[in-house]
């Protein structure tokens, strides 16, 4: 049953991505286009299920749930679904550029290079967007998008166990970590979210699984699935490209099987090219002259000094790997550590200065964190101190599988080149393979024989519970009510004031400009938007019924001449970057009326900022 679920997941995602690109090429990205495109896929899925009905064994599931680690996993999985159902998605990157690029494509009925100050809408990998786009096109809603990650989260334990076993991990160790590793804060917080790092991790594991399986099965379909999963992996994010190496190493001995069905293999390779990073890289090259889409490195994501990249990312990994679920004053701790870094490193890794460590559980910066790294550190300590020393040394020098060696090469390449403050989160797809050497340690088996160690692992799993309950994105307690009351009764307590502000900001993040949208007339169909490169216009598109939003900053000199734009939303803090004339004075000089001004907290670190709704008086035609 599990391999079939893996295959359905790969084929379903590949189908949606191919359908998206095809509809975009035909200028039919709309409700009718998707209705026609989805019908054949639904028919094929139903026909396959009729031929291969799933075998449900409640007694087997019940036996698993009675054991501590599976019980904890399924409890947390239930909370993941609960959070996704209760809360609208509020992943910051998704709201800033991924959802808005999808709305731009739907408004135009096609893919196009968007005129925007936020170029991430153009050059970023698009696979998650194509998988999620039917929710907006057909359902006109973003509420079900969390299912992409939530359903994938249920696949992760079985997938991890299968991959670990094929890489030589002992059965008992693989069984233990198949339940523990998905509870890493990065995976757990994104499981109920619309973050796309988790999806990359799933595709990587699927490619490795089918690649290793193809070596023994002698089935060309396993090779096809391995290639498709690797292509899907690269198309999610360009930072996943190095992981193509371990995926290739996994399937390499079985590639000769492609000759068994040449026509099918050619078709699969063609589909793999469409669903991979190749289309986005080609479009980036055409529109910017660089396959990365950022030839001038304006976003400072590309590190020119590999040593600085390795050191900077190692620093970030060390920080994130030791963070507990709740850490008051975390940014003060980070600032002290950051000051100790050499000036040359800060210069060569400029975005290192933008790092913020979460005080409360949040998905934007979450990676492995303490609940996963602590058991690994203790296992390493036992091994290094002499427990099974001979086996430990033998493991280091001879027992790493080639796939794992390739994964380590990939992660080192990524660390040497990636200059993001969110590096630990972006490397979520790398961790399952990179951690295999720790799982191969003989000390793992030895410790698992001890009851105290098993209790300790269960406690580390339970420690993931606060991550979901206290989550600022999807709190499973009356966070706003309680924190607002505490802030009101303790007005001089800055920590309580910040706590209330944080939960309130996240609660409104999905529709943060709703007060300004309320001032728009119902017949306003094209809205101008003037803000920073990290601000979201997502609220202004609602209710997803044909309205469009145009970023005016790329054509700021001519925006008064836009014939269809009478209403403009302006972030006043950005205005000095646009004009030396004060905003109010400029509005008076150009017959523009400030209809509404609202103080809005978009980012807690930035505090309240003024946004205004502007009505441009158009001359009668």
C-alpha cells in the first residue's frame, strides 16, 4: 500500500504541474481550463483505485498507536490538521510573493513576467504554485492549501523508514527515527502550513526511495518515478538543485532499465524536464540574462566566498539546532553571538545581519532544533567516548553509503553558495540524508536496548507538542484573548505587550490590508500598489473575483497616466524612496485624495506603520 501511495503522490503532483504549464501556454489559466484539465486526472485516479482498492487494516494501525512514538506522532498529526482547518494560511513568503504571483497568472490567464519590485514573483521555483493553483482557480479560496503539506506529512514516517533501511540503518533504529525526525520543528510547523521547504524534503526522499528500490525490483517504472521525483524536487526551489546529485547516485545502477521501454522512457524524460527547474531557469535566462534570475545579486543570496558561506551557514545551523520551542530573549542572545563573529565574515555574508531567532514557535526560521539534535549529540558523545569505539571508527571510514556521501557533497555545496539568513530552513530537504551517518552508529542500537533511553526519546517527542500548541501562526489555545488581557492588565510589561502584538499580527496576516480594502468601491477592478519589496498586496485581491493589483513602483513616473488605476494603496514609510515631496503635499498637488489612513503591524519587529488608500481623480474622457 505504501509504495502505491508514494507513486500516486508523485504522479498527481507531476500531472498538476504539467496541466498548469499547458494551460498557461494556451492562455487558459481559469476555472474552465482547470475544470477540463482536472477531469482526466480524476477519472484516471478513480479507475486506478477501483482496480487497486486500498487495504485498510484498523487492527494494524491500532497496534502501532498503542506504542509511545507512533501515538505521539499521530496526536501531533491530528493537531496539524486541526490548525490547518482553524486558521487561514499566513506563511510570510507565500503571502509576499508566491500567492500573489499565482493571482497575477490567473488574472492574465497565463504565465508572464510580472512587472514588480518583488522579483521573487518571477525567478523563484514554481512547482508548489502549480500544485496549489487549482484551489484558487476552482475553489476561489486558500483555505485548503495546507492539505498539500498535511497529507505529505502522513507519508513521511513510512518513507523515512524505507529509505533508512535501504541505506543500511538497523531496523529498530530506522523504526525509532521514522517517528522522531518528522517532529523536527521545521517539518512540524510547515506540515499545517503552505511553506514549500517541506515539499522539497518529501520529493527528495521519494526520489531516493524509488532509485534504491529500482536496483532490486528490475522495474522500469521505479526508475521513472525516481526521475520524476528528482525533477519535482528541483522545481520547488533552486536551492534544492544540489540534491539532484544523491538522487542520481541512488538511481544510477538502474538507469539501464530505461531501455526496456524506450518510448515510455522518452516520454518520462520529457515530463521530467517540464516539472523540473528547467522551465524557470530558461525563463530567468531569457528575461534577466542569468539562470538564477538575479544576475546582479540584488537580494545578496549568492555567496562569492565559499569559506564565508560554510562558516556563516555553520553558525546559523548551530544556533537553530539548539533552539528550544520557547526561548524568551532569543534575539538578545543572537546579537551577542553575532558580535563575536569576525567582520570579514559579516561582510562576505551580508544577510547574516538579518537573522532573527524565534522566541515562540514559528515556521519562518525553524529547522531541526533541540528535540532532534540533542539525541544525536548524546549518541555521538557515547560513540566518541569509547562505547563501541571500534564500530564507530569503522563506520566513519567505510560504511557511509554512496548516496549519503553524495548528500554531504550536496549540502556542502549549498552551504558554500547560499547566503540566506533562513539557510537552516531552506536546507530542510537535505537533513534526512545528511543525518544518516548518526543513525548508522552502533551506539544507536546499544542505547535503544536501554529503557531510560527509550523514555528519553519519548520525552523529546512530547517536547514537540508546545511547537503546535503555542505556534504564533496557528495557536491551539485562546492566544489572542489571553495575551490581550495580560497586556491590558500589565501595560508596563514589554514582554507581555510584545506577546500580544505578535499573536495579533499573525492572526491578521492573511488579510492584513483588510481595513484599506474596506474603503474600496465594489466596482474597483484594478488597484495600484506602492510598497516595499517585502510587502504583500494579497489582501487587495480579495474576494478573488476578477480584481487585479498592479505594482506601480517599476513605472512610478507614469502611474498617474494609468487609465484604469484610480485607487492606489501606499505604504507611507516607503514614500521617501519614491519622491522628495511629502506624501500629503504630493497628493494635494496631483488632485489625489487620501481616502483612508490605517496604522498596521505587518512585522512585529517593524512595529505599526501607516498605510493609505489614495483616490486619483481622473479627468473626464
